[in-house]
């Protein structure tokens, strides 16, 4: 195993042909700011470009995978190769496994939805609380959430902001493997090792072929997301929702 750093927010470890990428901002529940976006982008560029790396694992810490965008600081601009967070619009060449402990909320859940497989402990919670902030999920959840989840459950997550617990997520098919608390990273590394027992070329072309089929409607999805985001960006509710969150008070909605 070899260790590395991609900045103050992200660390990497090599486990043979597997790259373990950790988000390391525990004081903010791994909320994504510009520095974390840059770190994730750099780590995933390495995963794609290094021929000796065949699979990746993306993890947070014991209390949180990621609470999504840092609403106070912002997540920085999209990166050329990865899009938002350096992740959600990436055309990856290597499989990526999410290892989830604790919350994966908002953009954190959208990062999970951009991965190929999900290993979660029973502490995991998946949620899209954007509507509670006067926002919309603008990093893929509007069209990716209904793929692993039934449509009515995806709608419920999007319009209530209430989270889905790990057991229900496993039953519904969002989570590939469910493990005891603290075990998600080790289980994801074991799954990645199983992937690496196979031909890296065969794995890569198989996943890319599947992605071409599954993601065919994505352009329509991104266009629809941009229309929804534009409507919210001009709204008083967006300003009020973020202000209320930062001031730790209930929002006063106007519907405008």
C-alpha cells in the first residue's frame, strides 16, 4: 500500500491495482468546497490515466460520506474532465465503488449515483434535501436517482428531502452490499480486489459499453436539470433557503 495526497481535502492510497480515494473534511461532514473538488478531480484523473490502476474506491470517514455542497463556500466550478465535484460528468475508464458510512446527502448522494457500485454500512443515509434549501438537485439526481430506485421512491426523495436508510436502500437495489458499521471501506476494497482479478481491458470495455446504453438519455437529463436550475437561480426562495440554513432558522417561503 502506498499513500498520497491530492490536497488538503482528499487523500489517496494504492492497494495493488486499486486506488482508495478519501474525502477528508470531517469537521464539515465532508461538504465539498473548491479545494475538495480539485482534489477529487486530480485523484480521478490519476485513476483514469495510470495503466497500473484498474479500479477505484471513493470513501468519506466513519461519520459521513459527504453532506454535499458547502453552501457557505461553494463547491468551485466544474472541472474540464469531471464536471461538478470533479466527478458527476466524468467519462471514466475504470470502475468506481462508493464506500458509504453515515450521510450521503445532496451532492454527496449525487456523487454516489455517479459511481458504478455502492457498498454501505447500516449507518448510511441517502438524501436529497435541496428542496428544503430552496434548491434543486443539479448534479444528476433528477435523472439518475430513478435508475437504481423505483420512480415513486426517487420522487419522494426529491420532493420531501427526507432520507432513505441503508437497509431500505439495500432492499430497493441502490446499495450493492450492506455491512456492519465501520466496514464499508474494507468491504469496498474487497469488492475492488475481486474486480481486479479479471482482465482490466474486459472490465473497462464492458462498463463503457453498458454506460453508453444506460446514459443515452443523459443529455436530455442535463438539459432538463439546467432549465430547473435556471428557474431556481432567479428565485427568492433560493436566497431565503440558503440564508435560513446558514442562520439555522426555519425558512420563510414565498413560492417566488
